[in-house]
C-alpha cells in the first residue's frame, strides 16, 4: 500500500468513477480539483501524469471512417500537457479492442508520436495499469537518485584527495605521481614504506611521511 503522504491530484471529471474507487482501494489519497487538465491524474513528487479518456470520445464522430479526425479539444489538451509534463501517458478505456479501436489508437500515435498510449478495457484495469507504471517509475527514480549520490560522493572524495596532494610540499611531478599511484586519501594514508620506495624521489617522500606533520 502506498505510504506517500502526498495525494494524487485528480481532475473532478474523474470523481466517483471505477477508476478513482479502485485507486482508493489501493490506498491512494485523492485530491480533486478543476485547475488541472481535464481527465488527468497527477502523481506526487514529480511522478507520471495520466490523461484518462474513453476511446469512443477521442474522435469527432464514432465509428471512425476514412475522414476520421481526433477531437480538437482532446488534441489541444494532450499537446499542452506534453509541453508541461515530461512523463505523460494517455490511457484509453474501451471494453472492446477491435479494428475500429486499433485504427483510432494508430491515428492518435501518428498525430502525437512522442505520446505514450496505453489501452485498457475498464476503470479497474486502468487503475491497475496506472499503479503498475507508477511503481516502476518510482523504482527507476530511486535507482537514479542512488546513482547520482554515489557519483557525488566519489567526486567529493576525488576533490578532497586532490586538495590534500596539492597541499603537500613536493614538486608538481611528485604530486602527479602520488595522485596516479594512490588515487584516494585512504590509499595515501594506508601507503607503506615499500609502496613509497617504488616512487621517484622516494627518499624525500619517505622523510616527509616519517615525520609528525600534524600541528594543533
């Protein structure tokens, strides 16, 4: 069950539907409003955004024919939402997925090639699909954050090590050799006499590290 305190922002057009009832059963807190895109679900913390649409209402008339055209209001909503939300999905609802339905989905994809389209059969399946996508995206986000934290920590370690090496009273060539050989503060601290003797100017380096250089 979701443990986020932040609610899902739901457009009021979806109130009291099988979709929202199912989301509540899954433990999501819902907050309704009219200030968002019609038919939208906006998940918290920069999560994905879904626009829910009955498939038969995606066209100006149904069933589709050779002159089929996407409803202008829906097209405007989707286009605007794509400009605002980086992770946008159109979730269609239709109890059937026959030739007409496939034609419409293909037409939508041609008009909006960057839009992710997910067909579902009813509100319950729509809610389950939405929750599965959110779960996967949250896992990807956590992994990305962890990777960025690891990278930041490694960058910080490298920066500290370079500051330490730079502060040592050696010639630039010796400092460069120390950087390449030990690569970290921990590596430098753990260096033994044999490690240091392998370096050029080893006597000078050994003399320095054998003395107590810490001052208070």
